[in-house]
C-alpha cells in the first residue's frame, strides 16, 4: 500500500470510530446535533488518535487502531 493511501486510512479511521461512538449513544444520552458536530466528534477523534499513537509507540500492533499497522514514511529530498 502506498504512503498516501496509508495516511488517508490512518486519518479517516479515527474519524469513523468517533462518528460510530457518537451515533451509538452508549449511555442513552442524546446529544444535540450541533454539539456532536462542534465538540463531541472532534474531541473523540483527537482522543482516539492520540491514544492509538501512544499505544503504537509501545507496540506496533496497536497501529491497527488507526486502520493500518504501518505508518507512512516520507522521503526527504
């Protein structure tokens, strides 16, 4: 898989996970749609991504939490 696709996957998976968490309304708490778009979705995305990257530093297999265990690598010129 090329680096561009890998980077897209590792960016979009946390957004999709956050969207699913918000939509499941796990504790029966219905959130206002404005709150979902304005606060909950970006906050959950950031927490998921940060936690997954921290775990990935401990063990590369945790990269699957971002959709791919392989981080993209970029060449410098």
